[in-house]
C-alpha cells in the first residue's frame, strides 16, 4: 500500500489526467506534485534568447510556467478535497524525476504519457519510459 505518491506534471493534458487518476485511486496518502523546469526545451527557449546572457529571463519564464502548472494542480486537488504538496526542480526531466523519487522516499509514481511514437519518440525520447525503467518504485503511466 502506497503512503507517498509522486505525480510529475508539465503543462500537458496527459499530466493533468495523471493527477486526476492519482487523486481518485490513491486516497488517504500523501500526494506530491513535481514540476521540473528544463530551460533547453522549446517551451522555455525560443531561440531568440542568448542562453548565456538571457538565462535570468529563461529562468523567470520557467518559474511563471511552473507556478501556473502547480496552481492548476492545486485547483484540481481542491475538487477532490485533497491537500497537495507541490515541489519544483530544475534540470533534465527524466533524470531529475528519478533523483527526486530516490531522495523523497516515495512508494509510487503516476505520470502522463505524451504518446509519441516513431521518429518523434526516437529523437525526443520518452520521459515516462525513462522514469519507468529507472525508478526504484512502481510507476503508473496514464495515457
């Protein structure tokens, strides 16, 4: 029986669906939502910025995005009358999530799948797949 569940979230509908699943399936446990900011991804880096000189601007954009995602998670949890813990981290998503799991004494992870296939999956990789392969606890991937 899980005591502590981690739900990594980004801005995708699949992440929100994963949180809803966790809120429905894991009652009476501590649920932590984690947002990992990766400034190299297109979400934060448009190519117009000079990464070295505009790092502060990229970081600020990432902070605003993270807060919006975590606020959305809190609102969804309110619908289920659940108090969430929210955390933020910075780095490559899959590696950062796995490190967070190892350091946080979690029993279960629930995350959304982006459903990439073919070349997109080959070149972009799958955070969910990497986490599932490397996590020291059970991982539920919600499609």
